[in-house]
C-alpha cells in the first residue's frame, strides 16, 4: 500500500513538473490584485515538490547516516564522524561556502547502568540514566521507594522522603507538561533528602521502552542520580505499593562528565543572486542521545532542511537571498551549538530574514508554526497555498526551536518550525526505538518539499519578509 501510494504521488507531480518551462523561474512578472504576487512562484514550487517526492533520496541519505554512524551524543567519535560526513556530502551536492564552525561541547558518558526490584521479589527494571546525571556510589544505591504523582504530592510527603528513592509516576499527557518531572524532579526530591530519583518514561507507552533526556540540577540542592524507567515497570512498582508491599529498588550508574570536547556546527549555502548578505536559515540538530540511531530526533530534520538546498541547486533555482543550512551540535544536553552561532554571527543577525528549525520529526507534514509580524504572517500564509497539493499548507502560531532561539531573540527576526503529525513522535523520542524504520520515505520527502518551497519563496521575494 505504501509503495502504491507513493507511485500515485510521484505520477501526479510528474504531470505538474512536465508543464513547467525553463530552469529559472520568472521572478518579476507584474501582478495585480491581492495575493496575485504568489502566482509567479507556482512553477518553481511545483518543480521543487516534484523533485523532492520523485525519489527516496532524503530517506536513503538518512539511512546512511543512521546505519553507518548511528547515535551521536555530543563529544563522541560518532558525532565527529557525522560532522565530517555531512560537510563532505554537502560539497558533493555542490553547495557553496561549506564549512564547519567550532563549538566546545560537554562530554557526558553514560557508562554501565542497571536497576532492579529487590523486594518484594527480584525483577530487573528497564531503565536509562537521565542525561547529565551523576553516578551512584560504585556499589549502587539501594532504598525503599516512595511514589509521587505530582510535585504537590511530593511536598505533602516530604517528611517521609529522606533516605528513599523517589519515583515520579506521572502519566504522560503532553511533553511540555510532563517533561518538568524529568528536568526538575531530581533536585526537587533531593531537597527533601532523597538518595535517587526514578521517573516514569516521558512519552507514550511503547513496548517497555524507557525515554532518556537531560535533567537540570538546581544550584541549591544536592546532585543525586536519576534514571527513567519504562511505563510498564512504573506500573509494576505502583501495583506493589498499592498492595501494601514494601518496595525496595537497587540502582547502579557509572555516569560522569569528562572534559569539554571540540565539536562543530555544519554550514552550507546557496548564495543569493542579488542580495547575498540577506540570509534565510533552515536547520536541524545533528547530535542525538546515545541510544537508538537518532533518526527522528533529529537526523531526519537535518536531512530534510539540507535537502531543500540540494534540490534548489539541482534545479538551478537560485533565489535573490542566500539560503543557509545549519546542522547544529549539542542540542540535546547543552544547546551550545545555537549559542555559538549567535555569538559567531552576531554582526549579521540583523540581516537574517528568517530562521527555520525542523526538530519535531519528519512524519506527514501539516505545514509550519510561525512567529512574526502580522504582515509577515500574511505572506507566509500565501506561500503555504503552494503546498496544498501535498496537504502541508497549514500555518499555526508559535514557530521556533531550541537551536535558533538565541539568534532569533537577539536578532528580532521571524522564526518557523516544521509542523508534522506528531502522534508517533513521543512514542520513540529519546529511546532505543528511534530508528529509521519508523520513518516513511514519502512523508519525509514531503517534509523536504514543504521546506524547500517555503525557504525558496521567502528568500526570493522582492521585498524582505514582513516589510
């Protein structure tokens, strides 16, 4: 069914592409009437879409990254290889000004880790240490478990916390609401004397897969080890406690930091033909957690934003302004790639027209999130009408990302994020299940097509976005 559906999509776009003329679109036709300016971009948009969905190139490139290099935690040889590979491949694509920009990143090492129920009966627990956690003592930590379902419940039980392992058994609702127990839970429990923290996986239940991710230690609390456990193991501990059993868990972790390591953002461009100093950035982050293969988070985001430039180059569509792809380093446990870009490009941030980030998966695209002025929003909505054929024409409020955030804030520029069907994203997010087989090649191609059209038109419009 997938293969047949893909054939239909490609056939439809082949017809559209066949009606276009010339390698370079006519950009300066006179237009009359509200919204008529967009008509001049229908031909190049159709060509970009047709090229993107006409092959599985993007998916195959992601497969090379994830199959041969795999997961890419900051400071690891795998991330170093990925950076080198991406820069070399961009040069093979004939992108311009391909280079890397040095960033010093933290080097957190997971080491050996395990957890088990000791009482009322021995059972192994499926776990992943939280990123940036400290280690347990060499012999581990063994203690009674205290379960809390909210911070308020923890506060109410504060007198009983000392010497215990606290389990935050909080059912996943959405990422923004539930992730605070991962980021802030360890320090909250440590203030009351907890010796370690376990958190229920921050994501949808999924075949006993724990979800890692970074914690944030507070400066006014002891640093205690912390790990995520699967929803199934959290439920087992809950049932034991509900039956009145004494629940004892033993946690052992070797996690530690080593000296900061040299890493880099990877940059490639299509230089603008008239206004090369004005810049549209599209981006994803190349680092990942050290489990799975970093396919959805965020190898796919890197490849589809990069693919936008590759197909522009292949079709000889050179916009007025420069389109720059940036593959960020260290999004997962430090955000230093985004901060370094802001610092290194501070003098030119005022000439950035738009920054776009893809870090929500490359599933079926709905359109984009957007943050900017009303006039800019009106233009973006008009551009999105070019994506109706692939059903990626929705523009919703709130576009941005962790990596572009520092530059967007300082440069006071519009920002966007790719908006996709996120129903499967948090099933595999930060888990060993983040592998390329979860990604549909056609959906990924449509993501690349949507980004290519949006970036091209924003970069090519006679006036700057929002003016």
